[in-house]
C-alpha cells in the first residue's frame, strides 16, 4: 500500500513537472510573439514618421506616430523576460547578450526611450523641422540596440 502511494505521488509530481514545463514553453512562445508584434509597431511608427517627414509633413500624423513610438519605447525592456531568448528553443532574433549584459541592454533601451520622448516633444509642438532634427538620433538609438542585441 505504501509503495503504491509513493509510486502514485511520483507519477503525479512528474506529470505536474511536465505540465509546468509545457506552460513555460508556451509562455516563452507567446511572450516572443508579443515582443515581435511590439517591435513591428515600433517599426511602423518609424516608417510612418519617415514617410511623413519625406512627404506632406502633416503635423497630425507626426504627432500620432511620435506619440505611439514614445509609448512603445518604454515597453521594450519588459518584452525580454528571462527564458525568452535563444535558449528557449523558440525562433527569435534576440541575441543572448540581452541576458548576459542586462545592464548594457537596459541602458541601450533607456537611451532609445529618452530619445523617443524628445522626438515626441518635438512632434507635439507641431514643428516638422524640430521633428526632423530629432528623428535621426531616434533612429540611431533604435539601430544601436539592434546592432548589439539582435542576431544577424
């Protein structure tokens, strides 16, 4: 009787561990998909700003794209929780350096967010020339993070 109880407990614990492992794998996959969707939104805002600055320079469009970019930029560090890198087994362009150099990654993401805030302030002024002046540095901080923390 005692052996049967111990065996049953061992089976239950093993099943629980497998279920927890599956949940972690699902979590990594869903978080990576969320991260990729967020990055696509950032790319869309950058493209919208670029197209508008090279086109009609509509202040309303510039304000909207810059506000979206500003809101999204602050979310970047949270899109990279532990377990969502290359070691997760999921398809991701995130480089392992994000997790091996967390201070550097946090600094790079912070620089991007700070520059996105400057761009947003310029856009909210309605002055397309100010937006253009902040756009290059914003793209540079975005690219800087990609250069170091994205797999080629």
